[in-house]
C-alpha cells in the first residue's frame, strides 16, 4: 500500500470502508438513490471508485462522472454522455438510439469527443440539453442489466447555477434539479449516487429547493473508527521502512482527534520526512509533525474549511457560524450550548429566532464535520482544524 496524500486511493491503495460499502449496497438493493456527503478529503471519490470497481459483484455496472468543473447544463450532459458511452459501449448506445432525432449529437460525441459546440453551433440551437440527457438515459435503461450512475461534486455544480443570486438563477437551478429528479424516477434499471463536499441538504434548504432532492437517501461518510485507523497505520508502516509502534499509532490517533484517512496519510508522510534515516518513530516525532502540518505550506487544505462556510451558508449565516467556531476553538474541551446561545443572542434580538438559528447552525456544523457534541459541550472534531482555526482564523 502506498502512502498517498491527495490523489484518489484505488486498488491496493484503498483501505477499509467495508462497513460503508455494505451499508450502501444494501440501500441500493432496496432501490434507494443516495447522496454521499462528507467534508473535503474524507474519501468520497475513493469510495465511489471502489463501489464502481466492485459493482459487478452486486449485479450492477457503474458510470462515474465528476461535474465539479462543468460550466452549465450542456457541459453536464456532455460529461454524462461521454461517461455513459465509454462505459456501456458506443455501438450499443448508438444502436438503442436508432430512429431518435438526436442521434447525430451522440455520433458527434463519439467522433470528436464532445457535442461539438464550436463545430455544430447551429444544430445545438435546435436541440435541448434536457432532451439529450433523457434520450441518453433511456438508451442506457434499455441495455441489459442494472446501472449505477455516480455524479461526483454535484453541489459545486449546483452552486454555479445559483450564482450570482437572482430569482432567475434559482429558477434555473430548480429546473435542473427537477430534471435530474425525473431521471431518477423514470428509469427502473438505473440508480444514482450523487456526492459532494458541500452539504447538498444545507444548500437545498437555503435556496428552498429541498423538494427537488428529498427523494435521495443521505449517507454521511465519517472518519475511520479507532480500530480501523490503527490497522490502517499498521498497514502503511508495513509498506515502508519506518515502523510505528503501537503506542505511537495510538498517539497519532489521539492527536488528530478525527482519524480520516487523509489526516493519517498526512501524518505518516510527515513522519517519513521528519525521521529521515531512522527505522522507528516516537511520540516526539508525532508532535513535531503536528506542528509542521499547521505551517502555512499546508494551509490550502484548511482554508477550504473556511471558504466552504461562505459557499454553503451565505451571509449572514456564514458570519454567525464563523463566530460560533471562533468561540469553540478557544477551549479544547469545547463550549456549552448555553454559552453559544448567549453569543448568538447578542447578534439576534428575537429569542425565538436565536433558538431556531442556533439549532440550525449547530446542526450544519455537526453534519459537515466541524463540530461534535460531547456531554453538552461542542468541540472541534479535528484537533488539526481546531488548532488551525485558533491560530489563523480566530486570532
Ligand atoms: N479508503 C482509503 N484508503 C486510503 N486512503 C484514503 C482512502 N480514502 C481517502 N484516502 C486518503 O484521503 C485522500 C482524499 O481522498 P478522496 O479524494 O477520495 O476524498 P474526497 O472526499 O473525494 O475529497 P475531495 O472533497 O477533495 O474531492 C486521498 O488522497 C488519500 O490520501
Ligand atoms: Mg472527491
């Protein structure tokens, strides 16, 4: 197993997630469509790729696409088409589309790798992205077997449609989401997993679009639990000359607080640099790596946690959330709900509005992996993130 820090973990490099895979397949077998949600870098894409690679054991074939950088609905459908044609086979899909007035578009995809916006501009005017997408899915549905369509980074695409904010933008996003929802309902051989690091549920609520996604079963991907985190560190250490004794592994898990695979990978990579030439790491090495991970060179990862509040909540809620987090980061043991209520009460005069807002924000911050409630107190899940927040955001 390789110590990878950033790219998707596939094949031999993919570790654990057995329970999650079982749970997700079981929900899929019950005909659910899923929304796989977790903060940045918890391992969503790796898990999607794993589900795809093992889909045939469960009677499915899977299509994966990432729509995070798709510019508009056309680009979305183009990406979907490329993924479907590549996975199901050009010939088969084109054959199923025989007689469809839109066949030529899909032939273009095959020929030049896109709908050919520049080449076929005129034709594009005559067709509509929604009809193209529907024809494509109908063709896929008509092939043998069951399909799983995985759409990664859907909330990022959705936010793009919603910005800049206006009634027209909201209407456009609504139409897109309803189109997607109809696709989920119309084709019995096709099921869906949408995934994203920005809470689809929170975005939908904020823009009053919840009805367009409430058929999805939400699956929050969490950190490894402790025994799995320990096995993972053990497996990493067996692949390199730097050993991690039991107590050092326990100490790493202790210090990260929130053992997502990425943080464990970062720690081990940091230890390999730091312990250059030695064959075993110590607790002191772990402390040194912790400090190092908080240096500005690594801050781009943590910065996304701050940016995300703005993307997901918008103002003024993002400012309130920021204030709550600034208060919480000061104490490693966290802060009581009452104290947080007092802080928010100073911003919002109406006590009922304050109670509602507090409940809403704590819910989002918990669901999104920032905070965890423990014996009536809220604290940061990740000690790395807490320390970053304390030094760079709240300071
Ligand atoms: N199952 C796993 N086994 C080993 N390492 C993993 C696993 N899942 C995630 N990782 C580690 O976490 C990193 C991020 O994983 P991945 O890209 O799958 O997360 P993500 O949730 O899709 O992130 P993003 O929100 O940035 O797209 C990987 O580069 C790897 O270091
Ligand atoms: Mg990803």
